[in-house]
C-alpha cells in the first residue's frame, strides 16, 4: 500500500512511526509506504507518482492531497485535473486508488471547529468511480485537541486519523 500525500501524510512534526500510515499499517498488518512530502501540491505528487509506483508496485494507493493547493489558492480546475490524473495513473498501474478528502482551509471552520472538504472531492470520486473517505481528515483537523498547529494533526490526531481510515477501509471491504 502507498500513502500518497503531503505533510498530513508525512507526519509533519512527528516521528515516522507516529504518522497515520505507520499506525494504519499496525492496525491492518499491511506494508504501507509513506509517500507523504511536506509542502507537496497535487502537481508535485503527480510528478513523483510514476517513480513511486515503479519502486513499490502497490496494490492500493491512499491519496490525501489538495491542502497545499488550496492554501496557495491555486485554481480549483488545476487541482481537480491533477487529482484526476493521479487516480488515472494509479489505475493504469493496476492499483486501486482511495481518495481521502482534505478540508478547505477556513478561519471560520477553525473557530467553529467544523472544517469540511470542498465538493470537488465527492465529484471526482463519483466521476472516476473511486472510493472516497470524505470526513476523516476534516474531523481530526476540526478538533483543537488533535492538532499540533493550525494545519497539522498531533500524535493523538494521527492515531484518530488512522482509526477513522481503518474503519472507512473496513466499510469499503478492504479490511476484515
């Protein structure tokens, strides 16, 4: 399994063992490669993806991207196109993509502890017939007790995110 993402996947501010991909690996018994790079935008991850697919030949790829595109106010169509190409690349390499929605950065969302992902994630998942884990990241980042700073989960947040991802993957039939 490959976890493709940005700092939320890389485990910004934590040890690799504290990041949600490592915790999910413990829960599932899967070998999970953490392909998270802090600061990555969807275009950066798209550029890295072929080499990661060649090197690791994953059967499943968990895609958690878009936060940095939104923070940098890149055009939504660019992000949408990059995510679509990422999902297509994964499928073309005989792997199954699963998309994890990233919440839109929002001062009001932080204040009211109700961050939510933009609709484009559900739209892409539907268009591309890809499973979507819609609320796991938003729920963690909406809880101040689970955050290291305004943008990143703390160690407890990563535990909760691994648990929510595990539960969602079980509902999708990937985990027993």
